[in-house]
């Protein structure tokens, strides 16, 4: 065995831009294997193509997702761009069907990049009464025959849970590929590739990294052809994650299950408590029996949990009172619960829904919580004290 220079037990940060290839034969062989996914030392060429620290973090995600390949990118958005762009075939591109309850940034990307700049035929499928009508979906897909269907497992901010198993079954029947953004549910709640999904995306900025200190994205799958296309696309457009971010991600992801399971537990207790507070008119959390997709969530997540996001709305005699209660709450909890526009942080953070979504969700009393993994008593104490003062 070749002695290591240092007896480190973990993959270090390799900041090399290019790797030494020694001779022309090794160079030819490395370039031939450019679109493979492996970690043999002789086949690293250039860090925009593949980097050992990045591959090591990808292997941690493959274990979590139980998949054959995972590719890291600089952000969730670049993962989304990669997953979708590999299905673009110039003038031959068939329509792409997007479920409407997806991240606002993804909608902006669809409208501004896919539709306006690339001229792709984009269609949308809208929920009905807080859930997706799958009979209607089957009618749409059989008439449209889209190249792909794009969904999120838990939507934002209404936390609608999609019946992923059924959507994948129907899509497969009509030969459409399914791309799923599983950022909110994570593989801890369910593994989408086992349900027939073709590509899973995560904003690894959120629960995988879990500390709000980096941005990253990942796409995962089992189909080798899709992997080759995605490796090529990531290389051509330069979406590769940096080795420094990959190093932090590979370390932080080791505690992912501990963190996320605790976050789900905290969220379930907090949602139950908030749903009994008279100042609050409504709580959206898929674990509550009155949520429009509670049954789907129970089935899909097999009782493991319901995610760690909660949305609630302050009651009030009019919009002014609701808004003032919301603003008071934000002020009163601000020492412990910060207004930070992200999710999946260690501590509970919040966002005023109307200020972010505008006309889509104009209710002035609405707040979205990303529940953290702090001790539940501390979280409950902060929130119940603030509510008592309003
Ligand atoms: N997908 C979902 C569900 C998100 O919430 C976000 C960002 O908030 C993204 C994708 C984009 O990820 P990123 O900000 O890492 O680019």
C-alpha cells in the first residue's frame, strides 16, 4: 500500500485546477472517461469536470438517496438548470409540464430562461382546492404527451404534498420523464427514485448542508444515459461545486439524519400547539389532520414525519390588525427567531409570506417557519411568550 503523506481519515480539500496526467497515454485514457462517475486518481483532469473532494461529497449523498449517481452543482438553481437542460433537443423539444406549486425562483427561471430566452413550450398544471387532481392530470398528460413532468414533493408555502407514486406511474404510462425537487421532504422522509421518479433534485443549501453557510445543489438518479448527459452539461456550462464547499458539505451531511429527524419532531409538536392558539386562524402543516394533503403525506412518508416547515396565519378583525399582529410577533421573537430568507438552518427562522410572495399569497398575517433543531422547550418558550404578549 502506498503510504499517505498524512494519516488523515477524511477526503481533504483538493484545490487543484488541473491534475497531473504524466504522459500522453494517461491523458488519452482520462479524456475518454470524462463522462464517467468514479474516483480513480488517474482520471481526474480539471476541477470544472470532476474533483475528488466533490466526488467524495457526492458519494455521501448517493448513500442517503440509495442511488447510482449524484452530481453536485453550485446551487439548487444550477441543479435545476442541469436536470432540465439535458432534455432540451432544439426544435425537436416536446412540451414540458410543470406543477405550479413550486419554488418561486424556479418559476422565474422557467418564465425568463426556458420560455422567453429558449422558446420552450411550457405548460402548467394547477392544484384544485389545495391538492392536485390526478384524474385531471392524466387527461392533460395524455393529450399533451410532454417530454417531462416537473414537481416538488412538498410545496412552498402551503406545504401541499404531491402523490409522487401516482404522478410517476401516470407519467411513465405516457412516456414522460419525471423530475422531482425533493428539497423539503429529503430522502429521510422518502426516496423518490424508488417511487419511479427519474431525476431527484435538492437545494443542498438547505437540509443537506443544514447550517446556512454554503449554497449547493445536487441531482441524483439511476439512469446512466441521463448521468452522462448531466456530467457533460455541468462541465460545458461550468456548474460544478467548488472543492471548499464540497468539503464542508461532506462533513455537515454526516449529521443530516440526526438534524432533520429532530427538525421534523419539533415541527410536529409546534404545529399541534399553534393550531390550538386562538390568535391564529389557520395552520398549514401536512401532519395536521385538517391539511388538504394529510392522507397523501401519511402514506408517502410512511409515518416517519411531515417535514419541518409550518405556515400559519394570524387572525384579526381586518387586514390592519392581522398585519400588526404579524409584525409584533416578528419583533417579539427576533432575538431567537430571525427573519432570514432561506430554510433548513440549525435554528428556527421565519419569513412573512405576503412580503415575499406578494399577490400570490396576499394575506398580511401569514408567517412561514423553517423549524430548527434547537431544544423544543426553548422554541416553545420563545413562541408562547411572544403570543402571550400580542
Ligand atoms: N428548490 C427549492 C424547493 C427551494 O426552496 C430553493 C431555494 O430556496 C431552490 C430549489 C433553489 O436553491 P438554491 O437557492 O440553492 O439555488
